[in-house]
């Protein structure tokens, strides 16, 4: 149950796109198409952005998109907006109703 | 609207115990798994435990097995986390989350704002 690996920080200007990577192993990210992404503004409740690698919960803008290749999942945020500045976490199913998160990535909108 | 409110956090000495509670509203509680997750200071989120709709199955992250117990009361729409033998590394904001079957798996789809536990 080791944490997934994410970059500590990324940044981009309004209107640009950024991609956040999430690397695990074949026992989590690589073994299942069950990766989620969360947006977390400190002091608030985390928000589910993506599930099943590529799917959107109702109400989430499609500016947020997910993908996966091998043991690495990615979140791409297009058309950056000031309110996107937050912490982002990947989360993968790791077998038998257990989950593992990434260490989190701080997104700064310049 | 789905609403989750955690309570019970506080300051406790190492080796002590604490019981967190989460009050749920706005959805059919008995139809959903529930989970606890945490975030230690300066660290990322960590899944801690989850419990099946009827309470018959519980799962835990290795670091809390044997020390933490998740429980639910479907008559009161609440889920709790009994934490024993607390350690400094258990210091964190603890979040309650509804856990919903979406697509292939169960996901923590709605979260509370958390309650802070400090072990010192």
C-alpha cells in the first residue's frame, strides 16, 4: 500500500493546459481501470473529478480529462482558470476494497 | 443535497483513544458503502477504512489494522471510527466519504469537511 507518485507541483497560465501524472504499479494503477482524481481546496471537502480513468461525474466540466498508459495515469486540465488553483490527488483501486492515493500535486495558476 | 459532517476530533496523548463520528443526510444511507480517509499535516490524502452497506464487511489500510474500527449505525445514518493505541503519525484531518458504485468500482464521491485529530 505505497502511495502513488505525483509531481509535487505544476503551474500554468490562464487558458493553458497542464497535465499531472500519477505513477503506481501493476498492483494498483496498472492492474485496474479504476483510477479517480480529486480536486482539493484546503479547508474544503475534496471533490471527485474523474473516475474509471476517463469518466466524469455529473457536473464536472470536461476541461478535466483523464487517461492512463501502463502504470501511469494522467489528469489534463485544459483552459486553465484561476479557480482551478488547488491540490489534485489521484487515487487507485488496489484490490479487495482497498484504495491508495497519490501524494498530491499543487497546481498554481500564474 | 448530500451532506456529511464529521465530529469527535481533538487532542489526545499517544496510546490514547478517540471516536470520530460522521452524520449523513440527503441520501439513502443504508444503500451505500462509507469510508474514512485522512490527511496528515503537509502530506497527501490516505484512505483509512471502509464499510459495506449492512456493516458486514470492513477493510483497513495496513497501518491502522488492529487499532482502528469502523462501524455504522443505519438507524441513525451515521458512521464512526474508533481509534485506539493512537500514535503521533495518526495526527491528521479525518474525512468521512460516501462510497458509491460508479462504473467498475466503488469511489468516494462526496466528502465531508473533516475533523482534526492531534496525537501529542
